[in-house]
C-alpha cells in the first residue's frame, strides 16, 4: 500500500501543480475551452493518445479481449481508428478553417443557432456525462483494489480529484498534462501486456492454449455480430467532439492534420495491448470474472507494488485525462451553444469564464450521479455512441457535402434518428438498432430537404469546400 500511495501522491501533486499554473495564467474563455487555437504538434499528439486511452481502452477493451478475444480489436479499436482517420484526413482541414468551438457550432453556423440544440444536448448529456461516469467507475476500481475502499467512497474521491483538476486548468492544462501522460500510458500498458503474456507461459503457449475462435477475426459469435458491433461504434468517431476539439486547438491546419493523424496511428498500435492482456487473463482467471475488474486484478496479481504502482498511475493518467476531456466537452456545449448563443450573446469574458467553470462542475456532478446508478463500461459506452451516431453522423456528412440540405431537413433527420433509436428496444423487431436509426435519419434528412426551401437564417454551403462566416484564412 505504501508504494501505491506514494506514487498517487506524487502524480496528483504534479497534476494539480500544472492545474494551478493554468488557473493563474488562463484568463480568456476561448483559451479555457478551446486552447486559443494555438497548440503545437507534440502537445496535440500527446493529448490524442491520452484522451483515447481512457476507461474504454484500459478497462473495456481488456474486458472485450477476455470475452471475445482478437475480434474485440476489430469491433472497437479498428472501428474507432478507421472512422477517426476519415474525419481527420477528409474533413479535418475544412473543420479547422471554420474556427469553431463545438460540434453543435457547425450546425448553428450553417442552419441557425437553434438547430445546434439537438447535437449540443447529445454531446453534453448523452455522451459527455455517461463517458465521464465511465472514468469514475474505472478509477474507483483502483481505490478499491489498492486501499479496500467501498465503492461509494471510491466514486466520490474520483469525482473530487477529476473536478478539482479540470476546473483549474481547462483545456490548456488538459492538453499539456495529456502530452506528459502519453508516455506513462503507453509504457504502462506495454509492461502489463508483457507481464500477462509471461504469466501465461509466453506468446507461443498463450496462442496454443487459446481456442481458435478467440483468435479469429470473426470471434466466437460470428462475422455478422462483429460487423454490427463495428458499425454501431465506428461512425460515432466522425462526430466525436474530443477529436474535433483537438483539430480546432492546433495552431494551423498543417499541424492539426499531421499531429492528429500520428496520434491516432500510435493508438492503433497501443490498442493491441489490452486485447493481449484480456486473452492472457483467460489462462489464469476464472471465466466468470467481471470484465471491468480484469485490469486491476491482473495488475495487483502479477506485479510487485513498485511496478504495479506505475501501472496504476498509467491507468489513472488515462482516466483523469479522459474524464477532464469529456467534462470540458460538455462544458463547451453548455457554455458556448446555450449560454453564449441563446441566453446571453453579449456575455463578457468574465461571465463566460464563470459559466465555463460552473458548467464544468455541473457535468462532473451529473456524471457522478450516473456512476452511482449504472455499471458496465462497454455497455454504457456503446449505448452513448450508438445514439449519438444515428442522430448526428448523417446530418454532419450532409452539412459537409450537400448544399441542398435544408434547416427543416437536418432537423427531421436528427429527430428521426433519435426517436427511432430510442423506440427500437420496445418494437420487438429483429433488425440492428444502429441501422434502424440510420435509415430513419436518412429518410427524414433527404426527404424533407427535397420538399422544403432553405430558411432565411441558413448560410447555404457545402462546408467541405465552402466556408462559413466564422472561417479563418490561417493555414
């Protein structure tokens, strides 16, 4: 316990020291929420790696490796990498040039401020709050494993630590600490993967002892099930606001493109490690082990405290950086999309800074409530991704590529995707929920657009090659 406590104290002293520095330095709401659009290459690379390697990777993907084997990489990791690269390479330059704050800001600038309400609510409530709760749940496993804390106390401690750092540093503090933590995260997951393979008797013995279906890309449940999981998770990453924030925060389009691409490609390699850990854990853990507890169990079982403490710090780094990124995502939606756009367009910088920090606290506390009432990290994450994707992905693509898309059409598409996805569990039909939502989104978006005219509040443009009024000529 002494090793663990020592590592944790040093880690949080460094984190809060950086947070206090940026609390004293950052006096502008644009800097606090979007990093002033001036972050350099390596800070962007580091923050991409750190933000991606949160609870869904350290906890959820290890659990997938344990439950379904190698196909877990295709279901989740490959899906997120593929669609993120599409976002960065196909749309990144155009998005960076628009000088936006949030995903909802794109719809607000193109179709009028009120159209951004639906994506803003989804981003803040359906995605940011549950995924922050995931980080709390994962962090609580550390406190229970290392110090025997009860779950309620562990969740409360997690929320207090995350909220304290986030409210101090904002996005600049997050990006700088992310860049430093990326090295710790990569080293930690590689060390644990190597230790897991070693306990399983080496890679040769591990592969020989693993049933063929757990090494197959189609997994134990078949290729169709893998493909459906891929399609329910992957498209969301076209509209993941954490990626958008990293695209916006870069100092130029060139830096944005190169740094975000490198960060995602590094993650593609790192994501192999949790699958290996999950496969190896099948050799020495009971098959009914809770998948969400495998990472902590393996770390405590395999490694001496002076090494295990470093691994736990790597997990903490991943969870803290994930949580503060998601909290800031929700805060950006509430501060910019609601307060600045709809409530107080003439807000002063002092008012925006106050509202930004208040909404950080609001999102963090709402996430704590979710963490107390829900369990199952991958289940929470897949639900949030599916609902956001079916509501926002096709309207985003239409906004970027189709000038004929109207305000009424984009609203009909969003509502069609949202309502159909929410109703699906009650319809008793044998049809994939994600595809069901996409179909109704497309019908609403294209059908209504072809039947309606552009609204006077619209700025008619296919944003991939035509700029919005907010666009900057900076490259």
